[in-house]
C-alpha cells in the first residue's frame, strides 16, 4: 500500500474498535475505485445518519477518526468530511450505484465502497474547478460514459438548495466538456 488514499484508510482501520462500512466520494473514490492516478491528501465519506450512529456504537468511530487524523497530520493527510447524502449532489439511485471495493488484506475492520461514476460526476459539480473537470473527463473516458447518460444524471440530480446557484453554472461547464467528446452510439 503506497498511495495516500490507502495509507489514510489503513490508518483509520488500525484505530477502529469494530466493524466499519464506509462509502467514499471525491479523490479517494477516484483513486481507489476507478484507478485514477492523481494525488489526494484526504478521504471524504458519505454516510446516512443511521450508518454514522452504527459506526459510533460498533467501532468508536469519532475517537478513531480523531486518532487517525492525529497520526496522519505530519504527512499532510487526513480523513476529511463525513457528509450526509443531503449535503451532496447525488442521483436518485446513488445507493444502488455504489461499488464495493475489494477488502485489503491488511484491514481488520474496514469495508469500503465508492460512489458510482455518475454520482461522482454530479458531485464534482458542487465546485467544478479545473481539477474537478479533469476528474470528470477521466471518469467519462474510463467508464465509457455516453453524454446522454451524463446529461440524464445532471437533470435528475438531487441538488441541496445551498448548491443550486453554483450547480446551474457548473452544469454549463460540464455541457461544454460533453460537447467536446463525440458520442460513440
């Protein structure tokens, strides 16, 4: 395990006191779930309230997270945000679209999944800076996503009110990106 995303998760696993199922989004999801070769210094997690409560009860998640972050800090890495799904831009089928990662042999407690590619794409539209657009391009090519499927995900996405204005602007950026790529169908 040499990549920073793997180091972050291995560090968390060492501090857990029981089973923990996590769902990754952002750069760590791209690296671990889709083979994207990019740097990431954090791991963002998506959990529903009941999932988070179970983690706190089963694995002392809060204390484990703090201990992992203390250990990771000198390396410039950390477990970042624990988002509720209502805080992110996601498709209505985001739960079913998640992909479970193969369990790493060194992990004692962790089970990890990543958001599906369309959910990662619409999630990137919360900001859609150049790095986000590069990530979107990567996913479109890596997953052979048709522009029509991406556009459908954009239309159907559940957008938190606080992100609505930004989303309308960033959708235009993604539309320009989609126009650059000819359809294969």
